[in-house]
């Protein structure tokens, strides 16, 4: 079964981060569905009071650009789906 990770790139001002949001061990279709769900619901920052959210699909559904308008500021976030291509692990590790 393929392994996927959803990563989120977010930031404000000149400070940006890239973090793993969720690990998925499933089909491509289900991983892409979960990516979309996270792009629509995930909070990129704790304490963010969302007023509105716009989700834009980039390309063929492996990436979403999200604009989250908060009460004080607007956040721009990229959600990406990445497939595990290679690992030195000899046995599969359970996802955290």
C-alpha cells in the first residue's frame, strides 16, 4: 500500500514553516480526498479565528493554495501531498 504525507507550508510576514500534518497509508484517490479535506478544515495556526476560507486546487489535485482570513490578519497556506518514494527502513514503521 502506498504511503503518503500531507505537508503544510504556512507563514506570516517573513517567517515561514513546512510541517507534516498527517501520514496516510492508502490509495491515491483516498489520499487526495484526505488532502482536500485537510485543506478545507485544518487550522494552520493555533488560536486563529477564521472568518472565511478560500481553497484553490493547483494542477491535478496534489496541491491546494488556501487563503484563511482571520479577525486580525490573512494567512496564505499551501497543502501538498507527497508519496514516499524511498526509505532506508527495512520494515514498515507504523505511522504516528
